[in-house]
C-alpha cells in the first residue's frame, strides 16, 4: 500500500511509468482546466500538507523493488507538481536512486519563467509541459488559470528554458472542440513553437471524462490541425482506428516528411503495407532516418542535418 505512488502504468509515449503524487490529499492546482480529469476545484498556488521528501523517496525505493521493470519515474500531482515546496530536494534524491531509469515531470508550465525552477527542472531527464493555447483569450478560456498567470510570460519562460537546458523538452497541446481547434489558434501556437523549439509536441484531445461539459475532436481533425503547427516533431494521439490507409509513393513520403516528421503512430495509422515497404526502402537508401525522442520514433529527412 502506497500513499504517494501510483502505477506502474503503461504509457504509449514513455513506456512503463511509476507515478509520484505530490498532492495526495486533494487537488492542488493553479489552473482549473476545462478538460481536467480531476474534479474542478478552486485554483491555488500551494499544496496543503505536502508530503516529506524522505517519505516519498522511501516509497519510491520500495516500489522500485516491487516493480523493477519501470522505464520512467514520473513526478506529477493531484494538480500541479511544481507547487511542491521541496521539489529541488526531491529531484536530487530521485536522481541518486533512479539508476538507468528516466525521470519525467508532467507540469502545466505555469511557473516556467522562474529561473530557480528552471534549474530544478533541468536536473530531470524529460520535462513535459502543457501549452494548449498561445493567445491570452484562448489560454484563459481553456486553462482557467489564477489571475496572475500570463501566457506570454509562460512562452517567454519556455523559450529561455529551452536555451539554458539541454534536457528533453516535450510540449503537450490538448485540443478542446470549439475552443482551440481553430486554424488561428494553431498558427499562434506555431509561432510559439518556432520560438521554443521543443524536442517533441504531443497533440491530443479529451479521452477521459472532463471536469466541465466539453468535448474533444476526432483523430482526423487533430491531423488537420497539425498541419498548421509547422515542421516540428508532432506526435498525434490516434484514438480511433483509421478509415483508410494510403498507398504513398516514395516521392509522396519524402514530401510528407519534409512538411512534418511522421511518428511511428502516424505511420501505423496512415500508411498502407505498400507505403510501409516504400518507407523501408527509403530508410535503406539513407534518404529517411529514424529518431527516438523520449520514447517516440520519428521518421525524418536524413539530409535535414
Ligand atoms: S493543469 Fe492539470 S491538474 Fe491542473 S487543472 Fe489542468 S489538467 Fe487539471
């Protein structure tokens, strides 16, 4: 029985994950996102009764003995983990015990402009941060943050963090029907992504009951929206089975990948057997290469470097 540990949980994008919950008593978040899987709650900028670092670490040690095959130790919370007051000490302790496993944090990015927090996050192997909108109106509507939190400050903080830290930076965009599923919102996000240059962008939508009565969009719509996000490593969440797979020719594959690197999940979703054979041939010819970014394989043009 654990108080601060959940899992292990198999994640398509990170492997087998052991989660750490830094706010076990109640939701503690400075956002109140429409799509949150937790019940809506008053926004706060602190965690009440945070667990002690040594108690969390003791449970992680015990869990790693019980589940030795986990790939990542994920720092998260019943809310926002960067509100945890002893995050820096916890990260140091987890780094001492994790061995070959990766340390991952899932955060809403609200505090990323804080240079002390940037130093702490830069001790973590994979930093996954949310960025649902890049315009103030959309950000306020979807993430419902504390009044003092400003989206331009977050984007500036992400840009600085990327420059000062060479750890893997993954951004997550969660699409909500009628709010950020619009060309102009994606184009604003593209400008932000061009500034930040993350290693990977996870593009997803609602797949669990949300805190408020909002809806997600189809996989097809996610794929359409991804076209406005530019030439970044975008990992689309494919929640439905494909309607039809396409017989891409080698030229079409090169042109598609030149527009945007394709993930292994894109290929599984969209490529017919014939197209896969063409892709394999392009890899053998050295025209396309495979890159693993925090557990997701991307196909990219070999001459891009
Ligand atoms: S940031 Fe995460 S925990 Fe906080 S309200 Fe949004 S989805 Fe929920």
